[in-house]
C-alpha cells in the first residue's frame, strides 16, 4: 500500500505491518484514504482530529443549505386588495432573503368549481414579482389547493434592495 506521512510526504509503497508500526511510532493512526486505488492509499494521521474536521465541514455545508428554505404564502380565490398586497409583500421579502416560496390558493366548497379564479390570483402575484422571481414549479391542483413554487432569479441576489419612495 502507498503510505502518506502526517506532514503530507509520500513514504512510498510498504507492507501493512510496516505502515502500522510507523504510525504507532508517531502515536498516530493509519487510515485508508482510497481503497480503490492500485495499490491502496493510506495516510498516517490523528483519526479523532480527522473525524472532528469532517463533522465541522458537514455542519458548514448544512448551514449553507439551510439558507434557502421553502416558505409558504396562502391566498384565497376571493381575496381582497389589501390582503393580496400584504401577502405579496411577504412573498417579496422571502424571495429577497433568498428563499423559495410556495404560493397556495385554498378553495372551499363551491369555489372548487372555478379553479380559474385561483390561477388568476397566482398570475397576479407573478406579475407583481416578475422582476425578482423565476417559476420553479407551475401552478397545479393538489386536492382543494392550487400550488405554485417560485424562487429568486439570478438578478435578485446581485440587485440592491429597492429604495423607499415617499409620497408627497
């Protein structure tokens, strides 16, 4: 097997017993790095420290993945103007924060007979947010709900936040 020293120096090809003895001399462990190579590659290192660094990298990767969550904003087919603007504002904030947003229109009773009203609500939201979104999943019926998923466009991340406009 090929053996690499704790400093990263190649010790060359040696017998397994010799490699283990070399690792024990340095009070370290012999760890197989690549078993598929011919000959297999082993490294002399502190295994506890190695595992700690691996878990640290895994935690860092999880943090970056958790940065983009799926948020949900619910609408109704007969939604009022103020409620629509309020919920659209929340969706805008989620998108600008880098999250994906699931837009849901909930139908009750006889509203199920007119899914086009729900699609019209989702289309209005998309028109309002057209400059900062991309559609991840188009609108589809899921039982009593019509759902659509949107995400931030590539322009959203690089664009500065919109300036507040005061009315006179």
